[in-house]
């Protein structure tokens, strides 16, 4: 038997059931505070390494995604930015989750970090971290949140992973990015799973998140579309690049209205090329 169990049994025998419950709750709170303190003491030594910070704070982004995050988000490192992440973690436990929010807070020392979750996670708020409760597909809620926050530099969708939700959140929140901002979607592997509204049999199913994202690649080349009836979309005009990895995509916002010399107003200027 471990020293911990011996000590626990010794204390438990000398307390009433009610006293033991009170003691255990206070002990858990104390050990959690101590762990958090030790984490904060270690964090400065990992300041520039997102993977190490992610492991320290316990987010599952570590290793799998952090190498790509460092490549794409490093330009924001020491800037006063605003990040909104969908999905705080911990499911319905109000005191569980927030691992990635704390990672972003430490990685971006001048950033303001915002979270959205269907469950109440406000107990996890701290300096430079604010959390809102609501659905990632509730347009009115997201409008209120983004109006309060202001234009965003980074949006990360690590929410429900339901294809329908991923698509709707993107339609609502991508326009809230500043020019030069980046929209990230994680865990796109769920786009192939039926339980998440995905499809592994029809890989061209337009209702899946992956096929929606594939369709956005046409936006990059909208100036080349030689169809006089074609009407440019918001995404045509504002998506400037896309970078895709396994289950992960980074979508950059900017001005995508550069002209081409061969197509004008969606009419090809060279005969027989259409």
C-alpha cells in the first residue's frame, strides 16, 4: 500500500463521514492550486515552444497540431491579438477544461483569449481569458459575442465537430476576422464519420465539412471562372490562401480581388478556351 493510501485511511478513520467529505474537497482544491502554481512556474521556460506549453497545460493539441500552429501563428506571437476558440473542453463539468485557452494565453503574452462553449465554463476565466456560454451555430449569440469583442485575429473551431456546425460557424465567424486573420478548423476526420454528420461512402457529399472546405478552394480562383452568369461570393473576395493537413485546415483572410489578364467579368478573353 502506498504512503498516500496509508495516510488517507489514517485520516478517514479519525473523521466523521461529513468531516471526511469536507476535508477531501478542501484537499482536492489545495492540490489543484498547487499543480496550477507549479505549471505557471514551469511555463516561462517553455515560452517559445508551443508543443511543450501544450503538453504542460494538458491540451490534446500537443504534437498533433502544435507544429502546424507554430508555423502559421508565429507571426502573431508578440502582438496584441484577439483569439476566439469554439469549445472549452471538459463537457458538462463547469470546472473542467480550458487547457488550450491557457496554452494560448501563455504563448501569446499580449493576446486576449476568448472561449465559447455550450456549457457554462465561466469558472475557468482568469486574467486575459473570457468565456461565453452558447451554441456555435446560434447566429444571434455569436453576433453579440463578436460585437462585444471586436474584430478577431484568429478563430479556432474545436467545438462539436459536427459537419453542420463547422459549416455554419464558419459562415458566421469568418467575416468577423480582420484582414490577415486566420480561421482554423480542427479534427476534420469527423467529416467521414456518420455520427458527426459525415460520410465515408460518398466522398462528394456536399453536406460534410470536408466537402464544404474543398469547395472553398474554388474561391481562391474565382477570377478565373469563365461563366458570365457567375456571381462572386463573400468568400470568393476574402479567402486568399488555404493550408490543409491531416484533420486540420488554416484559412487565411484578405483581399482576393486581383485581376487576371485572360478573364474579365467572368468572360474569357481568348476564344475557344472555355
